[in-house]
């Protein structure tokens, strides 16, 4: 975590008082973090884990939104999106990501489809990063086709990226990592669905970002999940596997990351099951740690902290 110390008067002495630590949200269970940097503010979006203890299943109906100017103090906003906003969806507010284009905010999210078995990806839109968001299409953007993996949950975990030329890309997947171009309207695919090959141990949770001329594709690796990453000079690959980013994150089988640069530092945002008593794979919590790059662009292993 990121410890900010504030001077406090204790028996006449100024003592450092930690005002934030991991997990960064302690009054709700939060999972699958995605972050957006917009106009000097970080917006954190997360699924809301609501399974009552000791149930071992996902109960997720809505996404939560927090904002911060310093990555330490977080303000909660009213939930900007619920699965009910997608009239065609049944339930399951799974992993998602929000991106800005032309003053509008597009939120890509995996949900359980109401009539097509399995998971689909929808897109919601808003004029504000804190919503409210409404369904941008009235139908799923990606529906489960089961052609490749024969599983009904391979169309999950969307990550979205706009390159320097303005071309938008969606990456997503479980077991297989898929990608496709998006039209400038951000609500339609522009071309075929492609598959990334050569990603050792790919389970799910792709996240695409750019840093100093390199593209990074990080993802959940094996199961229980660690996080690993690949690098490329092109957003369309080929991707070269570079190794692990972290270990299995305490007490959670899943591990899901967002990576951002903000005010001159790089951050690794992920979840674990570290809240005492009830925390675990179905009651997860978002954490933040610093991320460090080597001179050659590779990323140092993240030191996950509990404070
Ligand atoms: O939160 C539900 C699912 O668990 C996500 O879509 C996966 O990435 C894993 O975190």
C-alpha cells in the first residue's frame, strides 16, 4: 500500500499516522479493479463482491466507482452501473474497464447473458466518468460463441485501449486471449476477432497499457492466479512473454490487475482476499502498490504490501 503520513499531535509530539493502506477499501468487498486517469483524477472501477460468508460463489450485481487525486484518499461515488442497465443481461457484474473518447466515457463489462448461455460483453456510455451510465447498444457487443474453447465463460474480462492514431482495440478472454478493433463509435467491432498466441499460462484478466514506447499485455496466469506479462512494439503483437508480476495474492484464487501512470509514478492495482475473517476468493478487496520499470522496459516483480 501507499502510506501517507500526516502529522498528528500525540502527547505534544508529531507522530506519523498511516491514513491509507491495503486493502484500500475496507467497508465493501471490491474485485477486478480497472482505473482511468482523467484530468488529474484517478477513477477506480471495481465489481462489488456481495456473497455472504461463507458462500463460495460469486454474487455480483453492480460495479462501484471511487476517485482520488493522490492514490491514497479515495472518495466513493454512487454505483454508476448495475447489470440491470443491460436489459439483455441476467446477472454477474464481472470484470470491466472504462475509457474516455471525445468527451464520452465507455464502460466495457462482462455479464451473464439472459438468453445466450454464458458470458457476454456489453458497453455502457456516459458523459461523466462517475455516470450514470446507460447501455450504449441495447445488445451485447461480444456474445459467447464457444467455437474455440468450448467454454461458456471465455468472453469475459474486457480491456480497452486507444493507440496514438486513434484506433481503439478491445482485448478480452478466459483460456483464450482474443482481440478485435473497435470502430470510432466505440460500440461496434471493426473487423475480425483475433486470438493472441504464445501467452504461456493465460487464464484471464488481460490488461493492455503503454509505457515509454512499449505495449504491455498483462494477465492472470495459471490457477490459483499469479499475474504475468508480455511486451510488444505493436499493439497488435506479436507479444513476447516476460515473466511474472506477482504471486498468488493472499487468500484469493483470482488475481486481477490494472496498471497506470499517474502524476509521475506507476501503480499496480489488484485484488486479494485479505480482509480478516470473511475475506477470500468470493469476498475480495482492491489493493494498490507501486510498479517499477527497468531501463529495458521490463517490469520488476511487484512487492505486494499489506499496509
Ligand atoms: O470477478 C469475476 C471473475 O473473477 C473475473 O471476471 C475474473 O477476472 C476473476 O477475477
